[in-house]
C-alpha cells in the first residue's frame, strides 16, 4: 500500500529536505500524500499535488493538537519529527524541546492508527560534543555523558522508546552533525549561510576572511551532514524493516580540516583566507573554549555594507538574509578547542552506502542561496 508521510518543521533545513526528497524521488504508488506542518506560513521550492499543509504549534497541549490533526493524519504511516524551539536559557531550552516532542507524539498516536514508523531527528549534541571533548568518532552505543536534564535529546529519545514499547510500529533516531543545506526562506541555525554572509562582506570590504577560531579547531578534524543526504538516509532507514528501533549517526562520510577547507570556501565566493593564518592568541588547552575574535561583535556594524551590496547586485530582497546570520551560534561552534566526529560504521553495517563531499555540500548550498536570491 502507498505510504503517507507526516513531516514537522516544514520550513526547516531537514524538514524541507525530506519533503523535497520524497517529491523528487517517489511515485504516487509508493507515497500517496505528504502532510507537512510548521508554525509559520509554509513556503517550499517544490510543487506536488500530494503535499498537504497544516499549521500546527507543538508547544500546545496534545489533546488540542489531536483535534486539529485527526482527519489529516488518519492515513499517516511514517512520521518525521525535526522541529525545534529556541530559548537563550539552556534550562528553558531543554524543557521546551522535551515538551515539544512529547506533545507531538502524544497528539499523533491517537489519530494515526496506520502508523508504521516514527523517526526523531536529534544530533551530535546527543554526545555532548558541544560542551567538552568526547570520544571521537562518537558511536551510537556510547554511554550517555552528562546529566539527563542538561540534554533534551535524552528525554526525547526516552519518550519515543517508551511510547513504542509493545506497539506494532517502529522507531528510528537520526543523529546528524552540523547540518548544511538551504530553505525557501532564510532562517536560523544555517552555518553555510553565515559563512556566505561573512565571505561576501569581507570581499566587499577588501579584507581577508580569517576563520574566527583557535589553533586546535583550525587544525583538528571535523565533519558535517548534508541536508539532502540526511533526507535520503532518513527515508532509507525508516522504510527498511531491518533498521527498525535503531539510532543512527549520519554524516557526509568524509572528514575535513578547516585549515584547508576554509580558504577553499572563501575563494569560491571571491574572498581571501590563508592556510597559514597566524593566530595572536596562544594554543588553548584542550577543552578550554577560545576564539580569536567574535563574529557576533564583527557583524554589529556590517548591515549597511550588506544592504549596499544587495542593492548594487540588483537583489534587494537579499537584504533580509542578514537577519538569518547565526553569528552567535557560529561563535559557540568556533570556540571549541577539541575535535568531535561521528562514526558511520553502524549505518554502513546495515547497508547504507550514501556519501557527499563536504566541500561540494557547502558550495552547493552557496549556489542554491544565489538561485533563491538570498545572497547577491
């Protein structure tokens, strides 16, 4: 029987990528409907009569949500959760996102009697790679580090396993690293977009574009996850019976060193950065955050430069992209003085063969930003 997908976070990087993958790679005999939801007005780069949008806010009570979902979710066989709510305070962030997923699944289960699989996207932060050095590459079977209340991925995964226990449907957890991709309208948590803003402004000013990090992160080993690859993997795992009730890492499959990748990315957009960048600060101890300079501070007076560039290039609509720059988030990433990668061994053992070159992943995103007139 043809399947029906329920995709949350339809305006997000991975939610939109899952929808685009299904539209572009499946027939109506395989998938008959794609129910997409988001809190904000939905916008997509694809068109398909199988798409049905419903505005839902998963911060609301599960009973209220079920009433709104009852008709549209009756045929749902595969649910994909990639929603997120941001809070500046970590304690509030963790509570809010735990509740977000609990409301989602408790609203879905009573109204989706045909459910076969529920897939939750978490990420590398499950391993606490964002807080301190951890065993690398991180593996799915590694014990949890840190306190339950400090990492909302722990309770989200617990809730999923608890709700599935004794049921006919199965679950998957998908754990990507830094996600590279695009959306129809620029939004937060998009590293590639922030790189593009930085490189283009530096080019306009005639300045070099050094990476605002430290020697350890600059010369260490890193990885990332292409949104289109995540989408392909998510559909593969969630429809593969032998993958039922399993958590999987998903990264591009290569490893990168920023010292060599950063200058190549800068050059792609006409900026300059040297592989032999000289740091003014000493090498930090591993685990001690340090940054040569702050992107958030650097960006404070750059809006007029960006607006002028967009006007001169004939794409005034790209001015709004500046507001999507995740300057503080990139500071948080670039201040790491440790390497953290995710192992793909488990996925390979289950039969996954997907791969994406990380340079291509980021530069493909640059090209898409231009196509969508998000950058000049």
